[in-house]
């Protein structure tokens, strides 16, 4: 088998097989004996891929092949599995036991808000959407007295990204800091969601709601 084929076989078949269920058994990978055994497995793969001499250090081959030590990969996989549970809002205590991987493997990216949303299907629509181009074209539009009016604004600077929503009549404003990693698009979508949640929370009925971006 060619060396590229061996590399593919190890990274796409063998290593994922080892990582299966990492969230459950990752503490075992912290033990010295397990680290040694995992290192032997990866060393065999490195030798098969590179064709290097048996005296070549494992760390050198891992660097050449851009392969992270298996014990660290297992911890990262467990952390990502727990992050997936977190964004799905599964109840979990991250301070002790198997779930303590949350604090053992830290990364600012994993602490930011996620834009993943679980699909929810509503087959009976209790509202209608009307796009009134006159309000967009008119520089000085006249708003209906009985309408609820919302404005949205987002900004991105070196210090971070943030969003704000403002309700007119009665006046109410909300601001949402989004950290340094959120894009303007993600921030805009988040502001729209928060505005929708506020309307749902107020249980508005038989009202016209004007939204300006």
C-alpha cells in the first residue's frame, strides 16, 4: 500500500475507531500506562507512513506528519462531544466526573455562543409577513399609531462584536455583547432572534409589528 493510503487509513479509519466514545473513557487516557500504549499505536502508524528507521523519535515523525499525540486528541474529542451537548442545552454538570473535561481542555473558541439551532417545525402559522416597500423607499415614512416598531443595529470593532435592538412605543432597548469571534452576520441573526423571543414573551395578538434592520 502506498504511504498516502496508509496515512488515509490511519486518520480516517483507525484513529476514529480509537476515539469512539471518548467522552466516556477519556480519563483512562490521562494515565501513564495508557499514554504509553497510545503512543505505541501512533508510532507504528508513523513508521508505516514515513518509512523511517526504527530509531526515529516518535515526536519527530508526529511533527512531520502533523499528527497530534493520541492522548491529546482523545481529550479534544471528549471536549467537543461535551460542547455538542452544551449547545443542544442538555442538562449536565461540568465540574466533576467524566464531564470535568470541560475545564481540563480550555479554548476561548469553545466558550463563545454557538449559532447552532435545533430545527422546530410549526405547521400552523399564526402570523403573516408583509414587505411594505413604501416604508423602505420613503425617506420620512409615517408609521401607523397602532404598530409595534423595532429597530436593529450591530457593530464590530477590535474590542468585540455587539448587537442592539430598540422598540418604539413604548420605548425599550436591549444590548447583547457577542465577544471577539462572532461575525456581523451572526450578530445580526442573533439580534433578530432576540427580538422575536421578546415578541413571543409579551404574547402580542392582533398587532402589526414593523421591523427595520
